[in-house]
């Protein structure tokens, strides 16, 4: 949940009080009192109608509860928090696409939030392509590696495109609003991300010796981006995975592209974990590696979204409170049918999450001799 002020410094008494209510709601969310949090935030938006921080927090609360139509309408208030996309929209001078059919339209889909968001909402790109003449996606080298070759995508820009190259734009995180998505209508045509077959075969050859040993191949990803606002809550230290690593008959493959300094020595000392970080140049490399695994165990990160979008068997380790996209109390995800969610029952308690995951992993890999 956001607690930031967005565009507005909390100067007026109304905004100050609304900001306080956002903090109160965050504490209610931590204790699981979601209805009370939503009520507090609704009053905050009424008190300071132009305070984007209150609207965004309210949106996340609604979406977490599964009230998606109302949640998507409020979620547009995230935009003041992103100066990069605000500047682009101000400069391009073309209208925002709201879902109308226009077969001659060149539509720019802007990846306006994190990489995980881009992967999560990429499922809408083929739907958008059915209504317009051409869909282009941007921008960033990571988007080019991910989306090139995806159904419905005509081009992927590695940098900000020129104004005369498109006729309208839409933020990728607004596509659920454009398509009026509810829990029952989430598009889930898994898999929907493209796969580089040459790279998949390359990983198959590299991991071949593991197959010869007959071992179960598990990809592990224990930390997301350090720049994420909730990194301390959602990321683990490598050493915390030791309960999983104790299970015999498993070959673990690290899916961490960037290994933090604190994790380097423990990772190097782990005899049953293959560190391939030097080979993960782009997310297309990670996707090709995932396609060769039996299971992915990951924290809430872009890797979780990528594995889910590829249709890989995926276990997601979630903090309490979890991000809105994983909903409340569920152990499955309507966004990713092959994912299973392992949730903290108490804020900060990873030990119980990893014990549960260890039990389930042992059940998968150790034959029942009864």
C-alpha cells in the first residue's frame, strides 16, 4: 500500500488528515482488517479529493479484496507517482486510448510501472491488437527482450519512441480498466509470454547432466529489486532458504540475476545450488531457463510473474501483508493458474512459510514408501 503524497505536499489541513488516515489504514491492513481499512481510505479520498496518495491506497485495498471494477478506476491515481511517464505523456501530444476499435490506429503501450507489472498485464496486448491496427510496446532493453515475438505486438522500443510513430497511447497498467476486468474475466491464456527456442535448447544442454542424475530441478529466487519500496518485507537472505536446501535429490538453480553482496559467500558455499547469474543477461534468458525446470520457488518479484506467465509450476513466498495482486488469504491466483501461494500468517514470520514449503517440496520429491 502506498503512503506517499504523490504530487501534493501535505500542506492543507485536509491533506494532512487524509495522509494520517492512509497510515492508519496501512496498520489496519497489516492486521488483516481490510474492510476497516477500506472505510478509512474512502473517507480520506472524500476529505481530500485531489490527494493521489489516498486514492492509490484505496485502489490497492479494493483490488486486494477482489473489488476490481472500482479498484481499477481508483488505480489510475498511481500516475502522479511516476515522473518518467508523466513527462512522456506531456510530450507526445496524442490521445489516450480507452478501448475503442480503430483499425488504422498505431497504439503505444507504455510500461509505466515495474517489470513484474509489465509481465502481468502483457496478457492484454493480444486483446488490444484485435481493436487497433498496430501495437508497439516500450520502453527499455528489458521490454525488448521480453515482448519481441509476442502475439499482437508489432514492435518493441528499447528507448522512448518518437511522437510521429503512433496515434494514441495507453499505460499497460490501465489495460485491466480498459477491458473492464473482474475476478471472473481475468484473461489467463497461459502461457502467453514468448520463448526463445534457441536459448531454451541451450539451457537444456547445459542442465543435461542434472537430468542424467535423475534429480528434481528447482529454480530459486529469494530477492526482488532492492529499489522496491517494500524490498525489506518481500525479499529474503539466501541463508533463509537453508531448510529447502536440506532436501536430498534436488538440484537447485539460482534465478537471481543480481546477487547481493551479503548472499555471495553463502551461495558459493552451497554445494547443491548452481549459480548461473553470469548467463542471465536478459529476462529472455531467465524465461528459457525456467522452461527447463520442474519447479520455481520465488519471492514476490518479476521472476514470479515470468514463471506464472510461462505456465511453470510456481511457488510464491508472500509476506504479510502481501501485495494487492495476490488478493487475500488465497493459496491460488486467478492471474497465474499454475502458481501456489505460501503466505506469512504473522508479519515478518518467514520461518513458518519455509517450513510449509519444505514439507510440500519433500512430498513432491520423496517417494511415499508406506
